[in-house]
C-alpha cells in the first residue's frame, strides 16, 4: 500500500479548467484510478501535494493563519532602508524611490506574497507594464534595460494566487540547462506569460522530481504543520471533554429492590442529576446504600496541553509569545532569547525570499523614474530587534563615559568632530545635540563628547 501511495507523490499537477490556454495539448486521462485508500494514506502522512482547495480550507483555521501571518507581518514590519554607496549625495533620488514604492504598495504586496508562500507554497507577482492582454506581447521577455523598459511603463504589481497559474514550458532533459525544471512560460487563466513578468516567491523548494506534482511551487507551511495541528486539536478536545466530566457519582444500592419497579430507580437518578448542586440534598438508605464521588486525576493536563501547543510553534519556528501572545511560565522565565533567535530567522527569510525580487522591483522603479539603473543605490533590511528607551540611555551613557576617559588619557582630542555614533541615540539625547555641542550644558566635557576624533 505504501508503494502504491508513493506513486501519487510524483503525479503531475492538473490545473483547473480555464487556467491553461486552448491551444495547449491535453493529457490523455485514460489510466485506471489508484485505490482511494492509498491516496488517503499518503495525504495523511503529508507525502502528497494536497491541492490548493484543501490548502485554502486550512487557511480558515486560526492555528494555520497565525503561523503564516506572524512570519509575513514580521518580515515586513520594519521594512527596508535605501542607502547610497560612497559619498555621492542621492537624497533626492532616494526620496523619489520611497515615493515610488509607496505608490506601488510594495510593502503590503510582499506581505501578501509571504502569506501565499505560507498557505500554498508559492506566490506569483505580475509586473503590469500596461500591455493589453488582447494584443499579446505578455509571452515575450521583460528586459530591464533603458531600450526595452520605457519611463512611466510600470503601472502596478499584481499578486496572483498559484491556483490560477500553471507552467507551460520547462526543460527535463539537460540538468545543465538554465530552464531545467524551471518554467520559462506560465499560463494565467488562459494567458501565456513569460517568467520575467512573474516574480516567484518560494521559501521551501521541493526536489526536482516533485516539482511537477507541486505545480512548480514549494512546500506550504500549512501542509507541514497539519499533523501537529491535528494533534493539538485532539489534545485540546480531549482535555475539554475530561474537564466536562472529570467526576461521576456512584450509588451503591440493592438492585433487587427495584426489580419490579425499574422506573423508580431511573426516576430517582434523573431527579438527582436534575437537582444536583452544592445546595442540593440526596437522601439514601444508610444501611443498604452508599454514595461515592469518583474523580479522574487532573494533575499535569495543563502541561500536556501546553506542550501540544508548543509543538505548533516548533514547526513554524516561532516563539510562543509571538504565536499565541502567551509568555513563558516559571521562575525568571523570559522569552527575549527566543525572540532574538526568531528575528534572526526572519532576517534569513528576508534575504532568501525577498532580496532577489526586491532588487528586481528596485531596478524597475529606477527605470520607470529616470530611464536608468543607479548602481550606487541599494537597500538593507532594518533590524527587528530594537532597544527600549532605558537600554538606549544606558548605551549612550556608557559611550559618553568612554569618550570622556579617552580625552583624559589623550587618546582622543575634542578639537575635531568625531564620526556619528554607530547606533541611533534616543530622542532625549538627540534633542540635546547641536553643531556647537550640547545646548545649555554647563560641562565643557559634555559639550565636546560627541565631537571627538582619534588623534
């Protein structure tokens, strides 16, 4: 059965009707279907692409949605900073790029791309250059050159869910070819689009043998987390059922006394259950009857349920405080270490998934604004880890004390201005700075602390 089920893992993805164009040859559907039990077993083990309708259904459940939205939101929360290389002044161009990114809604668009990657395993971003679909031309390459990308031609960036797309042509014979298991043309609801006009976002790629089965997308986070979510739901419901009936009342009585009148016993039990409360009274024969309260042990249930919830976070590699808003329990428990590790993972996600498409969008924005690509302007992802005001003040105080000590020892001189400190100072310190020193500062040392330079 396992061998039969494994054959479904390599079955090419069949796009819905209307996604492929009418001029493409159809695959003959003349083979006998495999046993449904084998297919169900393969899906249960997570070894077969479950299909986009099933993945869309999973997106309705809070556990899957929280996993995906936390990563997508954190990856675009602090966003990017444009920088100019060297000493060239590019402030005007940087301001124009920031306005262009705002017009194109790049930040929110990439957040949606990260969500599509988490829900479906892939997201496609269409570059709208104003070409009419009826006149064609969308199946030709989009070259980022001044001669082929005219100013003002970048109209919008359109996110597309992968269910509406399927690849048209790709190579399968030469592993040395750049199109080996890499689509060069895509079908988007009957329209053939060149791959240069579709930016592809995939964070969890699958082996080449599985790419046709996954519609040349990747492994979705929902599919990876499904066994863990099902275990969590079963554990949560089991704990809830146990709490709902963790104790029962046992009545030891002479059953033979009710042999002729069994309804009397049932009526007595029903009356007890109906009026059972802390203010109720149950009357019984002290010689022949005995009333006991049997309770199931509840110790450790909270820990078992918490561990099942933590397993959800292990799949998404998210700290529990980010996933569910729950802080860790225990003496001196802190989530700062886990959060810093999580931020490192988000930064790696930005570099591996966002860097290349963002660079392409940046170059298109330059061509759209100025008709040329400025190689001196780049971007960096802002750090997610930010110091609070108390920590920032402590850092500034330490830096000031070090500079003052270097002045006294002769390492630094207050005659020449020093370069700006590597970290941004807090607002209360920045407000005191001035070209001539600290405003209204009675201490000469303080007036020159931020204008130091190594001798």
